[in-house]
C-alpha cells in the first residue's frame, strides 16, 4: 500500500510545481517556490518524477535567461515586447506539455532541449 501512495504523492508534487509555474505568470513569486520544491524533491537522474523535476528546473533557469534577454532588448523598437510574448507562449507550452506528460504518467522525451 505504501508503494502505491509514494509515486502518487511524487506525481502530485510534480503537478503542483507545474501549476505554481503557471500561476507565476500572474503572481510572480510562485515560480521560485516551485523551483525550490523541484530542487528539494529531486533525488537523482532516474525515474518519472526526477525526469520532470529536471525539466522544471531547466524551464525556470532557461526562462530566466530568456527574460533577461527580453529586458535587454526592450529599447530596440519593440523587439523586447515581441520576445516577451514569445517567452510567455514558450513558458506556457512547456508547462502544459509537462502537465500532459504527468497525466499520462510518462517522461519528457528530451529534457535538455532549450525549445519546447
């Protein structure tokens, strides 16, 4: 019975982190809470939940880098605004892709991608 509840609990945490990431679009700080949860819960490089934790951690840091690029390019005739919209779409797509994979109880195929 404990074997069934442990993976379920782990996947619930994975789902919660994706939801925190999506909530950060409006609230901001929740992505940092999600990042901390992902680091705390990640305990290796194998397994379904660890695959998602790695994907979530990379999503945070890559989005932070892309966000800095967006801020730097703001003065360039609206390029920063277009890049910010692209970043928002990219971030949402990655989170939805992760939530869908968790719902199907499968790993993310290419965790190391910088794209979607």
